DNA sequence: TTGATAATAATCGTTAACGATTTATAACAG
DNA sequence: CTGTTATAAATCGTTAACGATTATTATCAA
């Protein structure tokens, strides 16, 4: 029941900023616990996070500026529903940026960064064995965040995080049954190319990797998700 | 007198969004009419744009999320003062993204896009002849925006616009007397490489171009700008 | 005159309240 | 029973007001 997944996000009450709210929603979208078109009503969010309306409103504005939520005037905030055109743009941008990142990473051959990425891939493998769906999805996307992390540029880091979150929305909308995660072992191949210092091959592998994800989508029939049905049929 | 430059920004009262405020401040920063560390007090902005405090506050939040302004708790909003480390990150990110863009542009060889860029360079040349400082600065930065525009990806477009604006702040802080604009004729060289379809050369030219700008900076002595002096000496 | 201290003014952050629009519910005609 | 209309509830956007903090000015001692 993905419509109740907001309940999982209580307030830690440690951070004064509204970035906490943003990060929580980021995480929920990344793990596909928040489906596209889910309504994010202000009163519900206020209660969930235990903060005033202003904080929630600011967080929603930030999320809207990043294409994660859609603010409809006088109607409210909804988790964004990327169009096929936007999906193209996101993948295109990701290919360009991530190819550049791995190219430079392969040039550097930073041992500790590579070790960290290797460790992450092991975590992915273990999660796949156990079969925790949310965990697999989360780690699968997080690998790409870790790539940007290893590069150590906060600007690109932020952009990539944003794009990966939007990718989660795209996969949630257009993805076929088993396309929610990255094709396995491709991450390992990319890392191998980086480790070997093969810059162009690493860049190509990343591009192909993203194209594989894109190929697993069905951009024609934007499948109406379950939440839509719930909204149409009513919940009581 | 750069401290009064806010006066030039009256409200058009056509657009309902607060993006208008954001864009005005963007433009002012790009043309270096708003120097780093300039205080953006809410009452002044409200009056300048003829809007309520909420709008101004939202705009400032958006600008802060993009690193253009710095929100200091209980003190107010100030035009950001990038550190040398941030400057490095901005240039590094720009090199990666813009190199990728021109590489792909050279691959495509889109006639109309090239014609548009050629036209823009002509405008730059004319402005240089006339000697309008603000105009030169604006067009010089805008060429890079036009590159992203030609690529036609709104995601990269937004990111590049953000980075170029931050570059204006960096040049304003660390730039030497005549380093405010891009080295002339380098834009033309880049476009020539794109037109000729020389992908790698175009990418290298862009990187070198950005490195030239970076080389014209003096990251050691962060020159205290005039506005600081005005604030110290008082204005009456 | 210079420096420190106290009082005043201005600004910021937040909360609460109000109208406006939308959505849900209920009543009713066909 | 279906479709429509009218009422009621809920939500959103905005404005106004209130403490709290900061900046400025004025006062006074050295």
C-alpha cells in the first residue's frame, strides 16, 4: 500500500533546517515508496514531520524547483509525473555528466574511492541475494550517487542526486515489472574499467548502462499507477 | 555606484510567479551590477519589486538553494561570496558539462543552432567595439548559455545558467581589472571547431577557454569590494 | 575626542488568521 | 438507479501581527 508510506517518516527533531523534509521525500521517492502523482497535502506533511506549515511549504518549493514535485495552483503539491520528453532529457543529461565523471575517475585512479565503490557493489550483491526490494532499488540508485561522491564535486553531486531521484520517478511511471533496478553486474564492469584506467571504455559503459535502463522502459503507455485507481475508486 | 543598482529593477507586474524576482537578480549578478556580499534586505526588495514579503522570501530561498545568495540566520540575505574552493568546483563542473555539450554539438552539426551562435558572436564583437561594459559582460556569459540552449536540454540549461551566474560572482571577487569578460575570439574558435565537426578539439578548446578565465583570477587576495567600503564608511 | 554602554529603531523568523478556490458530501429531480 | 445541483468541509494562498534578534543611534565617562 504505497499511499500510506508517508507514515514511515517521523521527525528526528535534530536538524533545524527544512532540508530534513526535503531529504526524507528524496529518499522516499528514490526507494519508490512515493509513487508519481501522489498528493502531498500540507496538513498531512505538517503532522508527519511535526513542523509548521511554513517549513513544509518551503520544502515543497525547493522540491518543485528540482522537478521532484509539481505545484498546482490552488490544488496542492503532487509527486511529479515526468513526461516522456522530460525522461529523455534526464537520461541525456545523466549520460553526459556521468560519462564525464567516470572518464575523469578513470584518469585519476584514486585507490580509496575505488575501494569505496567496490564495497558498495558488494552491498548491492548481498541485497540482491536477500531480495529486499526497497533496499535493492535504493542501493542500485545510490551507486551512481557514490560515483559523483567519489568525484568530490558538490555541484555535480547535487545535480546527479536530483537526476537520479527523477529517474526513480521515471522508472516508477514507465518501468516494466522487473526493470526497477539497474541491470546487475554492469556496475561492476564500470568500476573495472575505472580501475584499469580505461577512460573511454568506462564512459561508454556508463552510457550503455543508462541506455539499458532506458530501453527497459515503455514510454508509450504511461501506466496509471495504483494510487490513481485508489483516488478514482475512493478509499473507504 | 553599484550599491544603488537595485533601483533599476522595477516590477513589470506581468508574471505572477516569483521567478521574475529570481530572474532579475540573476541578471543583475550576471552583469555584475550586484556585487558579492551586497545585502538584500527584504523591505528593500519588497519595495523594488512591489510584492509582498512572502514572494521575496521564496525567491531568496530559491536563490540560496542555487548558491547565488547566502542566507544568514537572523541577519538577512547577502549576495554569495564564493570561496576559492567553491570557485574550483564551479569551474570543474563547467568544464565537464560544457565540454560534453560542445562535443555532442560538434557531432550533430545542427545548422540553425550554429547560425544562432554565430549571430551571438557578432553581437559580442559589436558590443566590444562600442565599449558598453555591462553589455560586454552580459553577452560574454550569455554565449555559454546559448551553447547549452543549442543543446536543447532544459536540465543542463538550468545547471549551466546557475554555474555561469556563480562564475560572475567569482570573477567579481577574484577577477583582476580586465578579466571580467571571456578572452575574445576564443568563442569564435570554439564555434569553428563545432562547425567543422571536430569533437575532441571543440571539447579541449572549451576546457582551455575556461582555464584561461580561471587563470585570470587571483584566488589568494579576495579583494574587498567597494560595497564593503561603503558599508564601513557609511553613506551619509 | 575617543571608547563604552544604554536605548531606540529596524529587520528577521514564525505563528495565527482570513478570504478564495477546490473537493467532497448530501439532497433531489428525472 | 443515474445524473445534477446545492450545501458543507477541507485545503490552499496570502496578509497581517507578534516576539526575538540584530543594527543603529544617543548618551556619558575617561
